[in-house]
């Protein structure tokens, strides 16, 4: 648990939002607790990020039993004007580490597209 709360001084290349989205892309049934540990954030911070992503239309979730199942909107354009016209799928194809070596195809499988 202490590992999740490690601080980092200075700037980083990736935002916490992109880290959380990549964690969800790798496992669309992952738990907030597991995302927090992977991204070294608090569970509360992850919940806020998920709410931001849902509000922005980049992510939805549904309950299946006792678990959340997340769905990423792969065709959504990234928010910053300098990133246009890049999509979420293009970003995740770089960020997500898939064993198959085909992250974009793997993402589409889980999105029902």
C-alpha cells in the first residue's frame, strides 16, 4: 500500500488520466484498488479520474455482478487541440503493453465495435 502513495518530484511524460485509461484498457474488469496500485495513486484519486473520463465521454461502466466492466470510447478525439486529430485508440496503442503485440485490435474486442 505504501508503494501506491509514493510521491514523485518534478514533471512526468504521462498524465494520471492516461495512466488510468491504459490500466483499464489492459483489463476492462480491473478494480479501482488495482488501478490505484498500478498507477501509484490513491483509490480516491482513481475514482475522481474515472468520473472525469466518464463525464468527458471517454469511458463508461456497467455493473456485472459485483464487478464494474469498463468500456472505452476508442474513437473519441484527445482533448488538447495540439493532439487533434489523434484518438483514444491511437494513444492506447502506444501506452498499453499487450502480450499479443496488437493493442489496437485488443482494445476493439472489448469495446463491442
